[in-house]
């Protein structure tokens, strides 16, 4: 049972900070942590975990109460490149980084 979120417009470094908080936790505990985390990536990650739970429930044969986050990893996505004008006619590059997040759930025995 897994779910993935691609092209999230938040830097992977910032998303990993929140992903590390919930790795290995029960689903209910992870959602509580994400609800009260004041980082911008907490909302999309909570939505992703709920999606993974819905996928597991839809598949059937799984006790949703015993699910936990087996793996959650964040990979870098494509970088949107722009230029910002600076002083004296110069320009500096701006790199808008994106993330690909994957969550895998498993059942505790």
C-alpha cells in the first residue's frame, strides 16, 4: 500500500524535515503530528498519508488501525529556473526546487 506525490513546489530539504518526524509512526499518530506541525509541507504530507490509507482500505484485507508508515522518502524533482534582476544590470539565477514524495504503509502484527 503506497501513495506518491509528485511535483510538490517545496524544496526537498524542507520536506525531509517533516518526513523525518513521522517515519515509522502509526498512521493516527503521524496525522496528529502533521496536524500540529507549523511547516508548509505538513499539509501536503498529511493529505498524502490519508490517500495511502484510503488506498489500503480500498484494496481490502487490511486492518486500517494497525497501519504504520513503513517508508517515507523525498526525492528531488525538476528545478524551475528563472533569473532575477540585480544591481548594476546584473542577473542572478533563481532555482525553484520541487519534490517527489513516496509513502509506503505496512501492517503491524
